[in-house]
């Protein structure tokens, strides 16, 4: 019975890591940026398949930087001071991003029809994947995110070992896949501004979520410092 309880606790812990990573990843994906721009543009050439293909390229870059961070942090990950600094810094950045998303609700003006997609034309799947990689690594904000929030999430998920890190990466990549696939599909249908209201609602929810998780990160870090 005790073993069953421990197993259930591990599953719940992994699910918590997965969904936290998914929602934080979705918050980042919702912010208009290079990957969203190339998704809209490429959909006009390749149709709805552009979203998943660009996400594949984006995901490759994310897996690579995760491995690099795990390898680089492995020698320090057990250090209490390092964990405290990463948790507080990552939490502060999350709060800042969340507050910025909430403040920016009135200025959101995203036209999903900007890609001009009407009928998907044949395109190279490899080109779309490479566009996902290049749009990702050319964005300095992406490196800043992984150097602060991403590192903090890796530290937190590593408490459950490699399973925790795997749950984190899976949740993060799936959030991108869901969002960019939806965007690509809607653009291919030419729905344009008809999804603007739902976009703002998701934007607001994710903004609040970021602030809450950020405060929890800061609290966790401060407790480590005691």
C-alpha cells in the first residue's frame, strides 16, 4: 500500500510539472513574436501543416537548450544558494511578464489573416522546420527566457529526476504545438479577427497565471535562503 501511495504521489507530481510547464509555455507562445510571424506567413504557402512543422523546428531548438542547461547546471543543481537565486530571479521575471501581459490587453491587435492564407500551396516541410529553428534562435528574448524562467523550471522539475525534466520538456513543447497548430489552422481558413476575443481571454488568463507562479517561485527561493 505504501508503494502504491508513493507511485500515485509521483504521478501527481509529474502531472503538476507537465501542466505548469504547459501553461507557462502557452503564455510565452501567445505573445506575438518571430515564431508566430513565420507561422502566419508560411501558412499562406503551405497551409495548415505549417504550424506543426514550424513547431517541430522550434521544439528541436528547445530540446537542445534544455540539454545544454541540464549539462551546465548538473554540477550546481544541488547547491542551495544557486537554487535560491534561480528561483527568485525566475519568479521575478515571471511576475514582470505576467504583469506586462495584463497591462497590454488593451493594445493587442493581432490580425490572424495577415498571412493572407486562402488555399494551402505545396511547400517544403524541411523549409518550414528550418524556419522554426531560425525564428527561435534569432530571438534574443528566447535566450533570456531560458536563462531565467527556463533555468528555474528545470531546477524545480529536476527534483523528480529525469522524469521531471521529461515532463517539463513534454509540456512545454506540446503547448507550442497546440497553439501554433491552432493559429495555422485558423489562418488557413481565413478566419482573421474573429478569434481576437478568445485570444485576449487566453492572454489574460495566462498573464494572471504567470504572476501567481512567479510569486510561488519567489516564495520557494526565499524559503531556501532561510
